[in-house]
C-alpha cells in the first residue's frame, strides 16, 4: 500500500509529484488558501443520525400501536366475548355503567392519527415539555459530539468520501497520444474538477514518468466576490523520453 499525503485543509489544491529522484517528492499549494471553500462532512453526519433516529422512532411507534391494539382486542374479547363494530357497541352499551367499554369501542373506531393525538393530550404538560427537550437534545447534540472533536479525522476522510460518491471518467493514453512542447513530452487531462485523479502507468509510461502536476487554469472570474478560480483544473504527466510501450490509465472527476 502506498504512502498517504495530506494537504493542510480539505480544499482543492495544486499537487506536484516529482519522480526524478529515487523517492517521489509530493508538495501541495492552494490558489487562495484563506478564501477557498473548505469541504465538510458535518451535514452528512447529521443527516445519517437524523435518518437512523426517525426510522427507529417510526418502528417503535408502530410496535407500540400494535401492542395497544392487541391489548384492546384481548380485553374486549375475553371480558364479554363480543366482536362487533362501533354502531353495535354503542347500541349494546348505552348505559353509563358501561362507560369503560364505550371508551374501548370509541377508541377502536377512531383513525390512527386521531388516537395518537388523544393519547398525547392526556399526558401532562410537564411530561410533554421534558420529553420534547430530551428528544431535541438527543436529536441535535450527538452529531456535534461525533463530528467536531474529531474534525481533523473527518477532514482527512472527506476526499475519500468525495472520490467514492462521485461519478468518474476514464482516460487511456498510449504512445500516439503523447504530445511535446518546450518542457518535453507529456499527456494531459485538460479540464476536470479535481475531486479524484487516480492513475496507473505501465512499461515505458511508468519508466519515463518524470513529473505529475495538478494546476488550476489561470483566470479570474469577472465581477465576482471570489474571483480566483478554484473549480476548473488540469493534470499533466511529463516524461523524460517519449513512451513507446505500455499505457497510462487515468480515473478522474
């Protein structure tokens, strides 16, 4: 497994890898380090936590309602062995002395949402307030505890997350695709977002690879508060000699 290198912040960075020595030398720099947008996984952490808790709450409530209905059926069936609809219940238990059973009939006749609301209204304000406060703390505080004390680790994981979740393109360079300018022989990805650039050079392409660099296109936006370009990049692979055998595969976005 290769060695991992990290820049000083989770932002789009210039990267240079010098292969001219025995060991590759890696360096990072930024178009506008102070004002560039920094990546964060906080919203993803919060979203996952929210989905897990809401899913758990829904399953728990459905389970509780299932138990409640089973309990009502049990009382209703074992006490008087009557299985009927709401109208029959009202006709049979008109006398006030059977109020409890009228309540059961009424409960069984109400829609699910109405019944939940009635149960909530029966609980005291103190109970509802404290339950609401505890639920709010449980829902909103843990994501902060999960993310911010370990922010540096999350920032290191951010490029991995981006590379895993984004759609990618593949370029394959062979000998006929190698170009030449005043700086020598090279292959180029002319424009990409600098989310991922994973490459594999075989035979002559690996043997003669001298320098790899990612740079932003040098322009400024017209009439923008943040005028420096940090979104459009290019990647170049420089060779000591023109490769004749092998190939260069580049996965990028």
